[in-house]
C-alpha cells in the first residue's frame, strides 16, 4: 500500500486525470450523440410512416419500407459521428463501408432488383390486394404484396408466388380495376332456326339475370360467324368483376333452357363419311 501511495501522488494523479479526461469526455459525447441520434431516427421513421399512411397512393408495406430506410440511414450517420468523436479516422471506415455495400449489392443484384420493382409496384399500384389479375402469365386473386414478391391465389386455391422483378417486367392484366367486366358467350343454333327469335331469347334471358348490368350497354347479341354446322351468335353483357364467373355459367344454363322451351336447336357436331 505504501508503494502504491508513493506512486499515486497528487501530481501523478493530476497528470493521469489530465491524460484520460479528453477520452472520457469524448466517450460521454459519443454516447450522447448515439442516444439523441437514435431518438431522432425513430422520430423521423415514425413521421415518414405516418405521412405514408395518410397518402392513399402509397401502400402500407411501402410506407413501412421507406420508414425503415430513413431509420437505417440516420442510424448509420449517427454511428459515424459517434466514432469520429472518439478520435477514430472515419474516412477509411466510410470507404470500407462503401466497398462492403458495393460487394453486397453485386451479390444481391437480383434481390435488390426485386426490391426496386416492389417499390415501383407499390408506388404506381397496377394492382392491389383483392384484385383478380394476370401477372407474368399467372392468373389469380392478389393475396399479398411485399417488397420482394407478389402472392396470388388461383381460382382453385393454389398459392402462386411471383418475384416482383418478373411481375414489373411483364404484362399485367387487372380484371378488377375498371369496376366492371364484359362477359362474352357464344351459342350455335341450327341453320333452319329463326335467327332473330334466337337473338331475342338471348337478350331477354340475359337481361333477367340479377347481376347483369344495363350500363354501359344493355345485353347485346349478334351473329359472329357461320360455322360448318351452326349459325354462331355471340352475346355480350356487362357485370361487376366479382360476378363474372357466375354470370357466364348462369347464362350458359338459362339460355340453353330458354332455347329448348322455344324450339331453338343447338346442333351436334357431325361429320360426313364418303364411301371410297
């Protein structure tokens, strides 16, 4: 103890404190910078998320993604500032961070492409959850849209996952977004049948369907072709997208029954064999 007391004289203690004081103060300042910076990052992220939620053109998923980007960028600057306060040379650190970011970006080029495509899909919104679409050759109801993928549920309940890069780069057909769809159904009648009578039966029967709309056009029917064994008539009606399949199937049944009651014949396909 006496040796320690002799070594730690007031003069030496003063010199020791003078030497470590800047380091301690810088450490405290660095911790303060980190504390305030993290609070600022959280506040900025919440602000971006709040404004994104209030903007109808920005999807909720995109809002969360943008708020996360803001938080991570601010956090990176905060830690660089804190490290600089400790006396660490940040130029090399930033260069190493940039090189690492570039290497990661090249390694994840496809993934980052999907992220960029996901952002574009959420900004321009060619489809939304619940829409019936054809994306990259796949049809189904949009079940989920994330930063990386779009998930569809087919009509027979099969889950289809499409990378956003593929979805954004392909043709997109949205069968829901226009608010109504046209149902086209073809019927073949016998050449000896009354065409005008058949057309009237088709339009009258279609107009009675509860889901067939009178706008933008009333039920329509015209002769579209003269087949080998039938006169082909096409009917066109409008309905809401969610009623499309029911209207199509119901009209096939009800118009066939109406033809039977009114003596309109749907001919069977047949071929003639010639004796050789």
